[in-house]
C-alpha cells in the first residue's frame, strides 16, 4: 500500500491480471474503487451513473409486475443493486466469468457488496455469459424478463474476440431465446450510440432505443458520456 493506493486483490485470469484497488481521489476528496484488467482500466466507483441507468432504463421497458432479471457482468455491482431497488424484481441472477469478482462481493470489499449479498433475491453464478447465451436453454431452465449486460467496452470494442458473435443479429437471436416473450435486452457501452448496432437490434426486436447518458466528470471538470441500448 502506498500513501494513495491500496491493492485489495490481485488475480491472474485468462483475460489478463485482474486488480481491485482503493484510493483517495484528491480532486473530490472521496474514496474510489477501481478495477484494472492488465493495463486497462475497466471501471471506477467515481463513475456509476450509466451502470445504474442500465438497470433503470432496462427495467423501465419491462411490462410485468414481477420480474426475473439476469445481469451479465457483475463488476462493482452498481447495475445489480440498482435492479434490486425496483420492487417488481423477484429474482436477480448475476453471471460473471471471473470468480474473483464474485468473491470480492462475498467478502464485502466494495461499497454495495452488503446490499447485494444480503438480499435473498440475489444469486451469483460463475459462468461464461457469452457461451451461455449461445446455448439453447435447457428444458425447464428459467427465462428472464430482462437481460442487462455490462461486460465489453462497446459492441465494437470487446474484451475478447470470442465475444463478437453476441453483437450480430444471429447472436442476439440466441440471447433472445433466454428471454420471456415480452422480455427486454439492455446493454451498456462506453461509446456513443451507434446507428449500425441499433439497426442490428432492430432485426431482432420491434422497439429499440440508444440512450446517451451524460454525467459530471470531476477529473476533467467537464461532462463525460456513456450509452445504454434498450430493445424490447
């Protein structure tokens, strides 16, 4: 630990070294949790607006009064705990390929871990989300009212080449088999909404939207953006 950084966990993974660290951000004087994969910054607790909006916007499109929700990619947990705040959610399944990420929350290392782990509706599963979406759901397997995904940087900028097929019409049709008939798919992206990907979504779903999410960036003194796609 240095005067500014504390490494809370480090794990080698097939995608690179995964690091969870905590530091104080001098620009705002708050404690910040960050995740790095190799040399890439994956996420920061300083910027969670779009991750929360992934759940808010996705579930807003869901019509049922009781919702079974699947989250692909746990990360710092903000999408999952935002989903749990919707009183309609009766079950929340979170899939992550990296056991270390699930373990962080089981060990209560992150600010929202207790809210996530102490809620009986939560189930954490170690699995390859992309591989699961390719497979035909087994007989009797649950279908979901909403699938919320935050794994890759964007449909164009992926953490691994094997993820590419999800962002095609055929890949999304495979994912849709895991949804109920009126289910919702929502996706976080670091890039602005791309008309090309919105067109791909429209091949599978009747309604599509690409939301630009703006938030204050205390590091730059300006405004940054992410995006959330919703299809239903």
